[in-house]
C-alpha cells in the first residue's frame, strides 16, 4: 500500500485531499441546493461542490495570492476560483467512476481500512479511532460515514485510472533518462581492455576470435593476472580509460554497471569481441546507474501516470455531454 499511496497522490491531489486539513468552515445559515453540472445522465449539486471546497486545500490556495487579510471581494473571488477548480475535479471524478462501473472495478471495505490506517499514520495518529475523532471535530464532513464514502470514491478513482491508463516505463527509457542526467558530467572508468578482431570476415575467423574472448574472460574470472593474459594474447595496450558517451549505449551500460574488479564480456562490437576488467570508477558526485535506476524509474512512472491521467480525463470529457451551470 505504501507504493499505492505514493503514486496515488498524483490522482488524489487532483480530486480531493483525504488527509485531515484545516479547510474553511462552512457558511452559516440556509443554503439552497442546486444543480451545478450535468455529466451525461448524472448531476452534481452545489452541496457536493461546497463539501469538496471545504475539505480540500483549494480555498486556501486561492486565498494565498491575496495575503493575510483579504477583503470581502477578494474572498468572493477566491471562492469562485476554488469552486471552478473543484467542479472540474468532480466532473472528472464522475466520469472515471462511470468507467469503473463499466469495467466492474470496485473497492472493498478492507481496501478502505488499509488506506485509513495509512492516512492516520501520515497525520501523526496512532490509530484510525483518533483519525475519526479529528475528522468529526473538523466539521469538514457531515459525519464519519461521509468521510468513509469520500475515501472509497477516491480509491476507486485511483484504481480505475491505474487500470485504464498506460503508465509503463521501459528499461531503455530509464537508461536514456540517466544519460540525460549525467550528460556533461565527466564520468570515467579505468579498464583493462581486450579486443579480439577477426582476421577475416568469415564465420570461421569470427568463431576463433569469439573463442579467444571467451577464454580470456573465463580465465580472468578465475583469478588469472590480466596483464599476463594480455601478453599471452598479444594485446599491446590493455590499459584504457572510457568516458560516458564514447561507446554504444549497450556496451556503456554493461561496463558502468559492473563493480570494480568485475570482468565484463565478451561483448560484440563493430571491431570484434570486447572483454574488459573494471579497475576503477570515477563518477564524481553522480550515483552509479545501478544505484540510481530505481529512483529514476519512480520519477518516470510518476510523470507517465500524470500524463496518462490528463489524457484519460480529456478522452472521457470528449465523448460525454457536459453541461456546467456554475
């Protein structure tokens, strides 16, 4: 659930905050309810809209631009802005919930319980009982059951979005992102390099070169002295320094992912077959790829998910009649 909560924030923040906050108090006095939007064959009421505004950061964010002591006119402008944003969110929520029904996606009580435990922990409560007390004291929801239903709705929106949105990230994308991050940074590896080039462009000659590369790689892995092997196989200059960007990405990744002392290869190159022993890495302050890749994957997944959410919302809006009356 920790992974779900981390990525779900991209969707949940777009609809309504599930965490307990200090939203604005509801206006006193009688408020006549009315329809503020028709989404397909569903309606959204003003009371739903104001509940979202009261229980999310939208109003506080709208007021921030006016400083600590906004005028009544500025408060009214902030309220209109918050309501407009909230209505967009409710429309998107309605559309995605309809898709959930169509694809038979549902949220169980156990799912809600697990998420409530996470929300309680993130807000500094030791259990969900304390969370309930805080929710009821906040006055932002009619009662605890309203809060439970809102939580269930948000989880349903998230799960449906995850199911319908394409958010896959490939290893190639992760490698390319790492290359962009380290571009311009002087990252080097000191190597003992063995290149076995076929004497002729025949299958027999290539097989012989590959056999030599395999033999050297096997003997270095078993602990034999690389310099002695270089002399035996007539490699005149085995010592080399490789910088990022100097060789093909697949070869570069294999070499820079290897640990110091590790033998890599045989690797097929344009020249023949390459075997290297990594002597030293000089990465400066940049994390090696094998240490950075999971962080990069998480970043790319979040960005991909955000784009997929936007595309899904646009697609659903395009094929649904929406009548906004705010």
